[in-house]
């Protein structure tokens, strides 16, 4: 065999090994996470229902909860309470079989004449708390994992609604502050400079352009946002001593399963996918090309979540709900550009532009202007990196992957056009990633300009 043929065979063998390793890790993590989630969900059903109702009554009494679900600009209740009330309604209903409830909560409703969940879940919650009786027929809301519901069942007997909101906000804030502190240490040491520069701008982008003042305290968005902050913190730790592929893939699959558990179409999937593609090659020991690392991490992130979700659907089907698969597919398709409603692309674009201020507390010009500057800076940085003779192929590939990751959130918004028509007021937050990626590419180009070794000059460079 010629040397060229041997090299091609080695690449194919390495590719097969990487694919098998990714599949095995995803399978183990997906099924293991499902088992742990079901155990946690079953345990959460043992809480005292009377204490739960008392907490909700106190929430309305002290204005921690209000019947108007739209609280735009609120930094105490949250920008919108719609999902909060929906999650509380599901968490407080434990009428069904415990084994079935461990898989999915009940989405209760009223007979004709009562408030509707589709128009105002907060009014439904208030009516239930005042003693109204829901429909006798039980409808299990099987489309999501509802990790936020399970978490709420654990917390409500011990904490008030405002305390839970404060806990979520503090968890996200702590994760981001620790990430920023690690970035500062990494930059001062002058090692792995490209990685720490990109991680730093990512942290700051999430702090300012993820609408945390309006959503970090949300009972629905808070846990999902905390998962993103924790993963970012993990990447910052990895950047000090870049691990091998196995560690990076394990981190990606855990990120994927936790995103699936707490996701309620709040944007965790596109942001998570973009993060693992754009950031994993920067913090992983270069055993293979950055593109292979990114593809494996993306496959692990999506694969583990998909395996977890599919296994749960099998359990639901075994419980007798045979139409759940068609229900999920039809619901997802309804949200896309291929549905009758989603075809109104102009409305989706209008709502997207109108709600872009959600990134920064209602400041539309600041949000839109920052996105434009980030995209321009990223394009300039990418051009400079690829046109620079001293740029290595690895540096060019890492920059290109970060650029590819920046396209994922807007493509998500385009594909799920009907989701943008209905929920742009929180889905727009996915555009935080193009901001992080654009400025990240610019900083990558800047660190390469600083010196041939890619280190900052002066006091920030580690002593030789």
C-alpha cells in the first residue's frame, strides 16, 4: 500500500473510532440521564400538596404572582409570567397515577366558562388556588421533559415563589461571575490565549445580552439558563488544562441531556449546539482536527438528548398513550416555516425585529446595534485570519467553526418561523450567540496580531 493510501486508511480508522466513541458515550449518557430523571421525578411527587397551595396563595397575596401574565420589563416577577404560571399549574396537579406522573405532568383545564390555559394560565392558576375544580379528564403534557416542573415540586414546600426566583438568579449570576474570574486569571497567565479571549467575550455577552434582568428569575427559563452558565463555567475550567476528546464529549452529552430536561423551546438547543461547535475545539487537546472535534461534540450533544427523548417516548407509548409520537411531530411541524401559520414569514420577521430588545431589557437599538457590530467585527476578523500567511490551518479552522456556530441561532429562528410569530418575546434571546461569536472571532484575530506566539505583550504575557 502506498503511503498516501495508508494515510487515508488511518484517517478512516480514526473517524470510525471517533464515531463509535461518540455513539457509545451518547447512548450511555442518554439512557442513564433518563433513569436519574425518572427517579428524581418520582421522588418529587411525595411533597405536601397543602403546603404547595399555601405557597401559591401567599404568592398572589404578596404580589409575587399576578393574574396578568405579561410583565414586560419587570426585574422581580420577570418580563413575562406566562410560562411561570403554566409550570406552577402542572406542578400542583398530582391527581394521576404516580408512575405516569413521573414521566409527564398533567396539563389541566376547565369546563366551558372558566379561564383558558391557552389565553391566560395565570388566571387559571388563580382560579385553581381559589378552589375552582378542573376538568375530570386527565391530559398528560408529554411533549417535553418538564424538568422545571420537577424542580419546582421539590422547592415549593421549602421556599416561597420569590425565594425560588432569587435562587435561580443567584445560580446563574454565580456561574457567570466565576467564569469571568477564571477568564481573567487565564488571560493574565497568557496561556491558551485564544480560548480565554473567546470565553471572556462569551461570558460578558451572556451577562449583558441574554435578558437575564428579565428572565434569570423565571421559573421556566431560569433552570435552562443555569445549564448554559454551568457549561460555560466547565469550559473555562477545561481551558487551563485542555483535556482529551473523551472528557470533552462527556461534557457535551451532559450539556445535551440537561438541556433536553429543562428545555421548553426557550432556545437552549440552538445556543447549546452553537456553543459545543464553536467552543469545544478551543478547550480540547488537539488529538484530531478542530472540525472533527466540533462534529463529534455536536453529535454527542444532540445524540444524547435525542436518545433520552426517544426512550421516554417508548415509555409513554408503553403506558398506553399511542398517539404521542404523532402529537409531538405535528406540534413541531406546526412551529416551522412549513406550516400554514409559519408560511407568514413577514409576520415572523416583524415580531423578531420588534422583540429584539429582549436581549437587553427592552433596549432595541442597543441590542440590534450590538448584533450588527458583532457580525461586522466577526467578518473582518475571519477575513484577516484567513488572509494572514502566518495563520496555521488549526487557527483558521477554529475561527471558521466559530463563524459557522454564529449562523445556527438565526437559522433556527428562520426554520421555526411560527415559533417566532408566537414567542419572539423570549426566543429572540438566542441571538446572544452571534454577538459572542462575532466579537470572539475578532478577538482571535487580535490575539494573533499581538505577537507571532499569540501572546499579549507587556505585563499580561507570562514571564519567559
